[in-house]
């Protein structure tokens, strides 16, 4: 995942390794409630490539991680950002902020390769965004 992200994500915007974002903007109080959350340890299957319009993502298919995201939302309570209130589509973004033509080319080039079923191991960790706001994500390892 990191290699794909390094190869296709604009260098000046590629500030994080490949990751699966569970939430984009959380309060410190919300993240403090997560200490007892059980994180799945099983490999997660890669589902498909997802065309984002101005980029491409690798979609994962994991009921257990979808359940983790719902459980985290329930434990944290409180208000969530507009972005975090939308339906969660678990994915690793490997390209973003490019032209639609560039995204379509990458999507077409890599779609056949992604059809071969693979799995990845991921782990839960916290991070901060550029404005020092806590975020919760899953990093592939």
C-alpha cells in the first residue's frame, strides 16, 4: 500500500503512510473513550479499486472493521463532523488531488491487478491532523 501511495499520490501532499481513516475529526474527550475498544487482528481482504473522481483508493471488505467503526462511534458519543457523519467506505487512498483523467488511467491500469485476491494486516492507532486535532485511523503493517 505504501508503495502504491508513494508512486501515485502527489509528493507535496503525501504526508502520511498508507492508512484507513475511521474518523477525520475527533475531540480529545472522544478519543479518550476508546481505550477498551477491541481491534480485529485478522488479515483484511482487499475488495476492489474505488474511483474517487480526483483519485483512486483500494477498498477493503471487512465486516469486522465496519463493526469496529460503529462500536467506536457508539463509545465516543457526541457530535461528529459532516464528513464523519457520512456512510463509511473503508479504503486506502493511493492517489488524490489529480485530474479526473489521471485518476481514470490509474484505475484502469490497476483494476486487473487488484482482482487477484490479497489480504493485508492493519493496526489501530491515533494521529493528529495539521491543526493538531486527534484523528483515529488504521495503519497497514
